[in-house]
C-alpha cells in the first residue's frame, strides 16, 4: 500500500493539471504596519500590495526534480520510501481521513483548530508534537476522535511590539484557523504564469480598498511570463494582517534559534475546513510570500496535491532550496519592506523575541490595566485614587512575573537545526 501511495504522490509532481510544482505563490510588499508599536497579532495593521506570481517549484526545485527523475528512470536500486514515510502513512490512514472529514461539520473555531491540529498538521510533520491554544480549547479531547489534545501556551513575540497567541504551533510553524476562506482574505491565482514582471491585472489591497480586476474574471495572456492575481475581499474583516504579523514574527524567532534557517522561507499556515494556504517569510532577504488557496478535499477524498504541498512546507528545513537573491532582483521583484519599516527596532525582532511570550498570562486573560487618562487630579482625593490604582497595577504585574519565572520550559526542544 505504501508503495502505491508513493507512486500517487510522485504522480502529482508530474501531473500537468493542478500539479504540485505549478501551485502559485505571490509576493507581498508591506506599505505600512504597526510592528513598531505594542500590538497583539489580532490587532495587527498591515497595509500591503500583492503581485509577482511564482510557482512552488522555485522554492523546492531540487527535491522535486530528484523525485521526478526517479519516477521517470525507475531505478530499482534507489530506495527513498523513507522520505515519504509521513506522507504515505497519512494517505493510507483511512481512519484519520474520516476523523479529519469531521472538520467540515465543526461549528466552533475551537473544534476546527483541534481537529486540524490533531488530524492534518501533526500526522504530516516529522514530529507529531504540536500545541493547540489552551485559551480557546473548550475540551481536552479532540472532538473527532476523543483522544487527548496537546494544549498549551502558544504565545510568542515581544510584549512591547507584535505579540500574541496563534491557534496551533507545529514544529517551527504557526497555524491560524478560520471558519471559511473569507476569514483570511487570501490570494487566489490564475492557472497561467511563471516568475516574471508584475501582471497588468494584479490587484492591490490597501487598507480595505480593492483595485484591479474582479475576483470572478481575471485576464491572463497565454504567452505572458507573468501571473494574473486576484484577491478576495472580505467585507466582514481582513485577517491577513494577523497572519502576516504571525508569519514574520515567528520566522524571526525561529531564525534566531537556528542561523541556518535565516535564508530559508519559513512557513506558517492558514487553514479552514476546506482550504489551506501557506505564508512564508525569509528573514535574510526580507521577502514575504503567500500561496493560493488550496483545496483540502476532492469530493470525499483528499486533494493529494494540496496534501503534498503542506507536507513539503512542514519539512522545509529538509527539502527547501535556498533561492539565490538574484532570482528576484534581476526581475525587480520588490521586497516585503518589513526591515525598512521597523528600522532601528530590527534587532528586537532578530534577537529579543520569546516563545512562549513573557507575561503571556497578562495578555491571554482579562487584563488588569487601569487607564487613568480619564482621571483629572485636582484634589488630594483624586491623587490618592491614582496612587492606589497604580499600586494595585504594580502588585498584579509583579505576581505575573513571578508566575512566569517559575514556568517550565515547553515540552519540546526545537533548538537543533
């Protein structure tokens, strides 16, 4: 069975229709953001443009080429089944597929994150260790299989700048969960195109304003060397700034732990019951990329191409190419611009982030934070009131600090590169 699934996975690397190598990524250029101010990820402000489509093949070409060659040559002396172990085990586990399918009927976000963590991301990762945000989980059991969940503190960042909790931690990646694709306002691309100049029809997203062609019709020239891009506008709210802030902050943290990852595109994910998208940031070159929305399901079965993409991203340290910067500069592809925006605060992101976040309890619960701007001190009574409030605030913060200092190290150790 494993051998058959090995062949199926390779076939998806060779298919011309919906193949893995041609799955699309678009670069993101940040115009403005609030990374220099104290802000939770959920309140992140990012004004951005998207465009310049590139294929997934750009980032994983050596590994994909090797697999394609082995598929074509069919050398019986070459054994690489162990490379596919996580993937083939996932595809042949019919019981896990049935449990994961229950995510399509889940009503609560806590149910979504539990099922997706336990039955999608963990089985595809080299290590099944994961953390689900304990502040959102309503139960210690997975609602699909009733097995015990790995719950914990998923906070990270810097208390004075971008910080907060992600829904799932898996390996060196984060996962933001949404009920539908509109929750991410994610990018979806046309079938045509390869790396090249910006499309004449790509859309810009600027602080809630949409420009360009409609999401239903996108022009694409058959002979063009560029990709046409459309961006879905979610009028109820745009969660991409939150995903971008998590992706960038997480990439800096992981790079600070392992210098060999600084010039890789460190991925994070957005996932719904139906689709998943990959978001990647390269700390050394300051480049941010977002994939198209990729369907998880094909009827009642997996969209194997999407599963392969998620598997590749989760194993980025092993499989991803270090793309030469000239591949981007020779085509004038703009950088993410994050380093320029944060300026002299860049060392904070490079060296002073933490996971879990220090004093995370303070930011994960109803804060005791007395805003005394309203208090006009005009009398001895109002002065005493202000002093009492300040004293209570100081005592509370000291208690939180003592609690965090005694907190144990997370149950996994990812210090190894």
